[in-house]
C-alpha cells in the first residue's frame, strides 16, 4: 500500500505493508484528495484520530485504489484487516 497521487503534499508516510498506512497530509488549499494503492479495501479510515465517514472514501477493487476526499491538514490513518 502506498499513496499514488494527491493534490496536496504528503509530509511523511509509514506502513507495515499489511495492516496500516499512515501519512501526514498538508493540503494546498483547505482540503485535498488522495489516492492510495491497496490490494484490499480498508476496514477504517481516520484523520487526526477521528473516524472519516464512509461517504468520504471509496474503494475501487478493479483498480485496487482507495480514494480519499476532503482531507484536512493532519495525520491520515488507513487501516486494513
């Protein structure tokens, strides 16, 4: 799993390549979007420790991409399994 694109800036990122991807997001405007490559859909997404509503992210199994919308500045945690 890794960030494949964003219209903001990723300041740092870490993963164990199995259960989570964490990155610090810095939007160029008020919010940003990010695409994350992942072999499976996440079980949860949070921003700054708060759960992100399911309407703010989606998973395309054909492309194996998680699309994250309206990300504020801060730490994003995408959890798997």
